[in-house]
C-alpha cells in the first residue's frame, strides 16, 4: 500500500506561521478583502468579453481567410489569459468569498476545452501539495521519454537536443488537454500517488457533455457556418491551440523548471525533510515580478511563490504580498528565487533543459 507523503519540519522553521501572520495583518490593517476588487473584475470582463467578441466575429463569416486565422490565434491567446486570470483564481476559491461565484467563474475553464473538476484534483491537490516531487507531481511529466527535467528521470540520447524541440512540444499542450489529458487523468486510478477514484456520477456527464459541446462549437459549427474547407478549418483550429498551448506551457514551466528550483526525492520514499512552506520556496520561482504587463496577462502566475503560499488569495493582491514574503524569507535565511524578466526566465529554463539533456 502506498504511504502518504509527509512534510517533516526537521529544522523547526517558523516561516509559514510568521508569513501568514504578516499577510493576515496586512489585509486587516488595510481593511480590504483578500478576494477580487474592481481591478480584478475589470480583468475578468476584459478577457471574457474579448474571447466572446472574437468568436462572434469569426463566426460572422464576414472576413477573409487570413483575418479569420488571426482571429483564431487571438482566441487561443484569450483562452490562455482566461485560464490564468479567471478560471485559475476561481478554481482555487480565491476570486470571491461566495462559493457559487467561484463555481460559476471556474466553469470558464470549459472555454479552454479543459475540465475544471480534473484540474482541481491534479493542480489544486496534487501539484500544490507535492510541487516538483518526482513520482508525485505529474506536472513534471511534460512529455515522458522526450523531455527530461530532473535527475531521477532516465536519460535518452535524443534528449541532448531537448532545449530546441521542447518549445514546439509545449505548443501541443492545449491539444493534448482537449483530446487526451482530461480523459486519461479522470479514469486513472491515481494522479501521481494520489488516489483518484469514486468520482461523483455528475462529473462523468460533465466530462463527456462539455467535451462534446467544445468539439461542436469549435469544429462542427464552424464547418457548417463558415465558407472554409475542412483543411482550412483544421489549420485554424490547430493554430489556435498551438498558440494557447505555448503560452500555457511556458508560463507554468518558467515557475518551476528553471535554474535554482529543486526536485527533492522523498526520504525513504515517505517524507520530505522540510516544512511544506519551505519546500514551496525551494521549488518555485517568480519571473518579471515588476512587469505590469506580465501581471496583467499572466494572472499573477509570474509571482508563483506568493501563489503557492497563498492560493486562496486573489492574485490581484500579490504585488503587495511580494514584499512581505521576500522579507520574511530573508529573515529566516530561506531562498526566494526570482528571474527579473520574462527573457531571463526563458533563458534559465533553456539552460536547465540543456543541462538535463546531457547524460549524468
């Protein structure tokens, strides 16, 4: 029987208690809610409205092929930004203090062709608990046999080129999500080492009905309405998902698979010799934390450290939390990993791929 992995605070770190106390004091002193404010609601309406507008314009059949291709690519971008800025917060329960609001906005995940129920298990439960732990965090299984990101993975000769072919593979992430990933995770008995059985009956209906609706609105209906051939439709559909997948893949990889982040193996297979919050600091990195553009489009995921420590706080507040978390980490002698720009983070990820592509 698989034993549950435990975090053992052998160093008796008080970091987590102290940073929580300071963050709670910040919201109390500022007399503000840790949930969405007006700026957050503006972002939600902006990205959802842009997505709907692009879809309606595309389906109006009033534009040429190249313009429609551009709109399809725009749809892919807006889908990714909805995932970052709306769905992600809502599925963590961070958007609102009203559960029904979080459920409603969490369902925007269906606009990506993805299943929110499966995501909450694989991401909220597994990834956030067992971040970067081989055999537990399935986010490390980017493309098994093709991409190697830690020493516990067996090396294969072709991986010496992975720093080049990894990025095109990231573009396939969204297509895999739509046609494969959700089904596989839903019916697997485990996600990582987490038991994945006993799904509510309604989730079986939600999975198949939502997928069928997505295929209808993005494959069947466009073919019936638009003056395009089947091949032109497929080019547009694939282009939309290649862009969406590349954006999704890069943002998530730059948060955990860069120089400095660790991939700890459990002691005797059953324990991590750090407190959970310290583990998050060691396995997570921020990028472009001072970029307003990154903050707007990435939904706070450029401040991944703050997100992993406080996933139930809306990302609109992360800029204020950054100072608190960094200062508290410094006082406790703990790492605070950060790449100052998107490009430096991208280069860091490239270097790690190149390093892991070599035989040990």
